[in-house]
C-alpha cells in the first residue's frame, strides 16, 4: 500500500529521538451490494405514562421490515500513523483510523468517525501493541484466507462463533496487549484482554459483575512455500464454563495458484454453536490483471454459517481495481439460504 509522507523531520524534542513522521494511507471502495431478503430493524423511543420524554418510564419499540435487496455500498478508510525511532533503533508507533461505511441494512450513508488508538513498540523481531489491538487469531497467518467480494462478504472461517480479540475499525476496541516475536522461519504471538461483564438481574435484583478476561497464543512456521499456523484462545466465562477456540491453518503458493486450509475446534459452550469448523480458499492469477477467487466455510453445529462463494479481481493499475463476487449463506437452523453478491471499484492510496 502506497503511503503518502505528510511530514518527515528531525524532531529533536527529547533526547534519544532520531526522527519522527506522520503517514497517511488507506483505501476507498464503492459499488452495488445484493443480499436476498435484506431486512432493517427500526427502534422508536417514546414517552411513558407521564407523557414526558427523558424520564424513567420512557418506552421503546423495535420493528423489523423488508429492505431493498440491492443497495449502494461504500467505504472510505484513512489510517493515520505517528512514528518515531530512537537512535538505538527502537520504533514507536501510534495509529488511529478514520472510517465511513454505509448502513448495511438500509444502504444509507453513515458518518465517518475515529476509532480507538493503537500504540506499538518495535525492535528487531519483537513487536508489542497496546490499546485497540488485534489478538493472535486476528493476526494469524491464513486465518482469513482468500475472502471474496468487494466487501469481503465470504470467508473460510464462517463456521467459527467464538468471539476473539480483534482490531476495531469503527469503535474504541478492547484496551488490550498483543505480543509477537519472529526469528527466522518461526513467529510466536500472544495477547491478553482484561475485561469485566456486568449482568442485570430481572425484577430489579442487584446486578453482578464477573471477570471475562480473554487470552490467546499462536505459533507460525514457514517452510519453502508453505506456512503452517496454530492458535489457541480462551475466555473466562465464570461458573467453570470457559469458551475456547483452537485453529490450525495451512497456506501455500505454487506459481499463479495459492490456497489455504482451515480447521477449528469451536468450543463455545453453547449447544447450537459448539463444534468443529472447517474451510478452504483458493486464488488463481488468470493473466497479468485478473485473479479468480473461491472460498468455502462450514461447521457441524446447527447455527454455524455455511458460506460458499466465487469472485474475481481485475487490476486497473495505479492501485485501482474492479472487484466482485457471488455466494450463498446457509445454516441447519436457518429458515432459508441467502444469496449474496456485490460488484464495484476499489482504489488504494
């Protein structure tokens, strides 16, 4: 991704700082998105018995109605990175992201907003992130594989229901820590998210607060053109029930073809989502400008989402491309399967 250097100067503000800079990078995309039987939920707030808004007896009601199957989809993403490096070679980074997306249920535009900040310290093969961070699964090699569509609406991981630590592009994210160390062909990662969950009991009973800490670890090894990665994570669920996720991925490249394999033990501790998930994806360069994509994901739990999709990318040069795909979403407990498709343009800057 091409980065536009907005300022690069010898900033001797404190002893030991060699240089500092601010970089801007990102992308824009827009096009048409289709989702069969798309619905939108509307919530209306109103006064209670006293006829006044903003009082304790205010009421709200939600209704779900059919929306347009085809909508205009868009995203503008701008990464803002502040970077400083000491005379000793220690690199400090801070990032915030400005992003605007459409409302996926109605197609109406949403306002852009900044997300939570991420801070990084990098030295040699060691990297430590703090703040709004991505954990070991979010950083795992070939976890996402070859996603399909302008909006990346389908992936090999679709059967996973465990909620792992992930970077938030539009929210504050979790205030957590991620550690990664790479040496030769090996890479090791770990993250920890200290969290609490407050539950309000029915009938006005006192609320309870319990720990919901999350942690995960990963290991990656690359040999020749093959990369193997393994990760395990667990959440403190209280009462002896600790949901966990184990993921194994394999990925490789052979000339114009690349592919990934994915398998996971998704121990959510919920009957409808607890089980094994699996998937695969592939990409093939058809000539210099066209790439064909395929992805498939599934799981053996009744509520696991099965996704199968094909797509293509046509490179226009200069960081611009045309992208699109078509696929199907389904699950054993779903009322019916759903056709999903999109097409549009993306430009990187």
